[in-house]
C-alpha cells in the first residue's frame, strides 16, 4: 500500500530513515515521506512520525486543484468523517483552512462529524503541492513522556530519552520475535523499547551499578555483566545491535581509553551480529573512520541535544 507519512520536524533525515524500517521510501518532501508498505500496521512502531495516511491522490498546492482532485477521486465515506488541512511551513495556500475544510467536507459523500469522526481525510500542503490521504494511524508521541527516565526506579543523568531510543531500535530494522543486543545497556532504555515492540533482547554492561539499576528498572530483562570487547556470545547470534556508547571518562570501562573501547567494541559487534543485519551505534564523536574497515556504513545522522552534546548516529551493515 502507498502510504503518506507526516513527519516530526526535529530531524527530517532521521525521520525519513526510520520510515525505511517499515517500507520502501519512494519520495521525500518538506515534512513528508511517501513509501510502499506491505503491512500498514507496522507503522505504529515509528517515533519520528506524527500521522500515517493512505495516499489517495496529489495535485498542485491550490484550492482549485484540490477541488478538482476531490471530484476525480469521488470519495464516499461509509462512516462519520471529518476533514483537516495541514500547511507544512513554509507552504502557503490561496484559501483559509476553514474554507478548505468546508470544501472538502462538501465534496465527500457521507455524514460529517466534527465532534466524533470515525474517519479523517487530511490534505497536506507542502512544497507547492497538495497530498490527500485517509488517516490510518496517529502516533501518540506523548506516551513517550510517561517513560521519561526520571520516572524510572533507577535513574542516571545523561541517558537517552525514549523517543530517541525507539528510533535507534527502529533503524536496526529488527522485527518482533527477533533477538537484539544492547552492549552498553546502562539503565535499560533501549531494552524497554524492545520489550514494548515484542523484540527479544539482551543487555550487556561492565558497570555493576548500572547493571543492577537496569535490573531494577526491568526485572524480567536478560542482563549480563561483561566486557564489550569480549562478549560471552557465539558468532552471528544476534539479529540486531542497538547501543549508546559511553561518552566520558567518568564511565566505568575496562579499556585503556574511549578510542580503544570504540575500536574493540565495533570489532566484537561485527562478530556477534548476523551477516547482512544492522548495528546502530550512537556516540558523541564521529567514529566512521573506525567503523569503515569493519562494516558498510549505510547511514550517518546527527542529533543536537544541547550546546555541548551532539549525538552521532551510525547505521552499520
């Protein structure tokens, strides 16, 4: 099915890459992506998307073009429906939002319900273009706030927020039932997201305090204390790797330096990862020069956290 994704604005490149975990992206625009998706329900795992729609048609970004498109499509709604307009900055339209929504409602056969609609038709204006779709799913990004690390039994400053942890897992393309490893599991944020997604996971950490905290946060999680450069797992046993590497010298590590730790960890990650599968690693610095001799680098993204920290996200095959 051809789907239209209304993306969040925090990191457009990352949002598009995440859509790639559920389908084949065929087109990108400001604030949107279009993809062919075999199973639309899988899109509910996304974290960098606001709304997923079945794409019904497209036209020039004018009120007249939208009116003509609606006539051509000739929609009949079998349930109470509402119509919504969204302008994605810096798009402009030659009619007000209210006028456009009324025009859409008058062009669709069926019962309009502004208070309790069961179906929503949505027109997105962007890049001098208009995309018309039927809403399939709306991502409740507010639910991630309830998983704020500060609300967990064990908290440690500087951990990754749930929205980003979910994105990192998605970038691995791991599927429900498959096995993922987080070699630096810390307080368990990535493991929590895998649990909610139906993905089996194993957490690994060398710091006994962090490992104990992870077990308090996730009593049912599989957690192992081990040196990441010498993990106690067989070759090619994991379907995916997702991890947030240590950033500072205050972190408990066995290696002589962070650089040594990164190099040794990447080699070990390659060993335990199944051939053809993905590892996503996050650092505070660019380590592509360490990874390129071991992996094919299929993606590199930056996410600014604050003035002194920009996360570098590396997707490795």
